[in-house]
C-alpha cells in the first residue's frame, strides 16, 4: 500500500479539484465538495495537516486509488 504524503486541507481540495470535484460550500473548517455524476460528497477538513486515515477515507469515497490521488497532488 503506498504511503500518503502529509498534506494540508487546501492541498487536498486542490487535488480533488483537478479530478473534477467542486467546492459546494464551506462551513467552519470543513469544505464540502461535490462532483457531477457522483452520489458522494466529500467533507475535507481545512486543517494544516489532514490525518492519514481521514485522507484515505476521502480518497476511497471519491472513487480514486491512492496512486491516482498522489498523481493529482503533483
């Protein structure tokens, strides 16, 4: 299993935006993202560093593999 990099909430949002997700709204420290054709919504915490388990859960919910997500962060 590939190791996930330490990413901020803003970096995670940018990576998902590259995959077609858009910011629907932000309430407090969480950004809610949606994508046309997807039933899932992603609630990305806007923290200095997103926890590895939270990030892995977001990647799984988005339908991406970890390798695909890592490619989007570069």
